[in-house]
C-alpha cells in the first residue's frame, strides 16, 4: 500500500485522541464529545480488545452515591460515541456490544510517547473502500471546517470533498435504488409478516443486594406479563411466565433468547435500592437489531412496593404502544390485590401449581388460601385455588373431593372479577371434566381466550377439551398456540405429545415427548405418554420400561398399574397381570385414590369384558379425566361392540 498519500478512507477512519485536552481529531476534523461518551472512550482505550463491563462503567461514570437511570444514560452515551466514530452496533469496527455484559474496543491502538495521546485505525476496512476508486481528497478543503459532535447528530462541512463524495454517492443510489429494490424483491420475495408481534418480559434482575426481594422481582415480572397480555390481544402476544422465568439469571444474550423464543421484542428490567428508595429501570429492545426503543426509571419509597408494582406495570403498558406501531393502545385490566403479602402468596401458589406434582399442588392450595385470607376480594387467588383443585382431581385425589371445590373457587373469582380470563378458564375446565357440559365448556374457553389471548393455560386446556371431543385439527391448533406462548412449559409440551398421539401422528408425538424429557427428564406424565406411543408401535419392551419409570418417579407403585398390567397380558404374561389386581383391590378397600380405569384396563387385557365394563361405569361416575378420552384409547376397542358401551356413551353424554 502506498502510504505517502493517505487515502480518503484513511483520513475518515483514522483517529487521534488527546486524553489531556479531551478531544478527538480525524485528519482535518475536530470532534468534540460530551463528558460521558469521552470517559467511556477512555475506559475502552485503556484496555483495547478486553471486555469492559457495564458495572465497571457504572462505577466509573456514575458512582453509587449518584442515583441515575444508568441503563438509559449508558446506551445514549454509547450511541453518541458510535456516531462520532461512524460506527454501528450491527457491524462494529470500533465498539462491539457484548449483550448484557459490556463493551469491547476492536481496533488496533497505539499509545503516544507522552502517554496522553492515542492513535487508531481500521486498515482492513480501508482496503474495501479503496476498491471504490475514490479520488484523493482535497487537503485544503478537508482542513477548512471542524466536525462537531455535541448531541446525537453530527454536522459535516459541505465544503469537504468527503461530503461532496457522499452527496454524489447518495445521488447514484437514489437513481438506481428503485430498480435494485424491485430486482431484490423479485429474487427474494418477502415472507408474509406475522399477524402479531411477540414479546417476552425477562425476569426482573435483583440489584438491591437483598435476596428477600426476589419475590418482589418475580411479582413485577408476573404483573407486567398480565398487563401486556391485555394490552392489544389482536396484535401482541406475550410469552408466559412459566417460560420467561427459565431465563432468570441466564447467561444467554438478548438476541439468543429472542431467537430461541421467536419473539421480536424483549422487555428487560432491573431493580435497585438506595437507602429507603427503590428504583425500577425497564427498557424495551428490538431483539434482531439489539436496538433500544424506550427506557424509563420509576422511583418509590421501599415501604410502597405494591404501589411501585402497579405504577410500573401501568406506565410500561401505556408506553409500549408508542414504540410498537403495530399496536392500537392499552386495554388494561386492574386485578391487583389489596396488599403485597397477598400478592406474594399468590405468586408462591402459582410457582407450586406449575410443578403439577401432588405435593406442589397442595402447597399451591395453602398459599392461595393465605392470599385470600389477606385479601378476600383477590379474584386471581381464587382462580389459582380453583386450578389447583381441578388438577389435583385429575389423578392425585378422588375427583369427588376436589372438582366441586374447584368449581366453587372459580365461581368466587368470577363474582369478584367477571372479566378475569383465568377464572373463565377454570370454570370452563370444570364444565369439561366434571359436568360434561360440552357447550358450556366451549363457550367459557372462548370467552377466556377473547379476554386474554396470551393466557397459555386457556389455549392448553381448550386443546385438551377439543381433543376429547374428537376435534383433532382444532386441538392441534390450540396446543401449538399454547406452545408458542409458553414453549418451556413441561406440562404443555407433554400434553402436546398426547394430542399428537390422539390424532394418530405417532412419530410427531414421539418427537414431542422426547423434547419434553429434555426439558425435565423426571416429568412423570411424559414417560406415561411415551409408553402409549411405544405400545402403539408394538415396541412393548420400551413401553413397559416407560410405564415402570413413571411408576418409580411418581413414588407410587400402584400408579400406572393398569398400563403395566396391559403390557403383561399383551405379551403373554397374564399371571403377572392377574397378580396386580390383589394390591389394587386392597388399596381400593382402604379408600386409596386408585383409579377405576386401572381395573378396567387390566380386566380388558385378561379378556373379562363384564368386569371391565363394570369398572368403566365406575370410572365414568367418578368423573375421571380418562373417561372423556375413552373414544381415543385403543386398548378398550374390544368393549366398543358391547351394547353396554353405547348405553354408557348416551347416558353420560360421552362424545362420539
């Protein structure tokens, strides 16, 4: 390279920094930076190529005794510095963003002999620009005018040849732009835009130094998800809390999380404490571009945490439509408790409910009751209580003990808030599994989804209902909506596998259930559903392994006994199948929660339809969830030709 006469790009891309004076020079241009961007530049130049963390910059620029909106101010300062360097976050030549961690200076630097001056350039990029054959810059014109960076915009003197070159290039692009645009559109047609924007509310980062504030942070996450779910249901979908909480403390970048979830927007927030004040900082990020669209801080006295929670959720919900032009505007839903103790107990209840274990559900019931004790008008706590009872009756306890309690709690929730999607979902599920009021259930599910299309549980339970009704295409559509909203929910993933199985897509069911076990290798229902799939594919050894694994993980050797007995009989081990009946009968006499359907399966496998039908009748009377799936279970096909089976179907309104 001929270095005697610097190229135009060398003059544009080479910089000198005077640390004493506090300014930058670029061959003929003088760049003045505000204090904070210049301090950031100095911090980066002190350690070129190394990560400078956000915490380091916070301590350097805004010490602990200065209370500012750090995230917002830092992002502004970095943007101004990038403007001065003609750099970009997408294709950085100088400043690289390490998402959620800090920044790194990329270009080579050389420290002057006096220790106060720095020179740096990017020769690799220079070669690329030299290929454009741009003429040598007019040195006199270059020296004529300063280049000021005072705010976010720069002013380039029109007298410089660089400015004239840019102007000419702009004209050339403008003249050819239309043709290029249509050529590219012809070569690469644009995919149809999604009908809804997708957003994930990441768990609030606890920067207070007080671990006891974790539930408050989780509460803020829950509240924002609930509010955004009601913001503009036709245009915005919100990732469910179950999935969002998987990213608590995650080392993944914003872009990685967004890609994994398939979302366009990310809401990232933190909570800090200074003396008796709490500050919440939240920022909306366009994930693909890692571009900050909006940021704001909220301050409250630490004794008014619930007030802070409410004001932040309302303010953010009001701000987001201004920065997402796809949205119409907020349609907020006020379902706050009277005090923070009730809300914290509600959050604990949902945490344990999501585990779907018997122990977890009982703990959930305890905390929901505690929330109601603190605030008897708290509708969401009643809905959580209803859900716990309804799930508990689906295999852990006698439905007679639980379903009516669930229906009562759902009714109480609706009496306090008739527009609460959670409560309509609870009531719909009760009508489905206990009353067998198919039309009523369908109506309530649709009402819940219209109130909050982002409520994953509504789509999830509606899918189970539709599958039981034999409406498989609709069931698949709803369960896949639930998966989009809550992709890391273990129970939704497992039930998706079951619905694919019931629709006859055994290969997809197998893949889905294997994916579920990647999320949680010890999730009992997933092993049970896998047993069904392997059995259908006549892999009886693997089916037996899965059923026994489900037994082992459940801690109940009588669980899945009907499935184990069926495999025994199917493979010629009828004596072993027969032997299972004695402990089951003993447990049943002791008022244990043994499923009547278990007996039905074993007697069917032993070729005793009379006993099998007797136990099937009891299963239907007990309102066992499996009874609504009797039209899908291939193992009782031998009973279908019996006239008594048709009597049951008509008498109990079992779907055809």
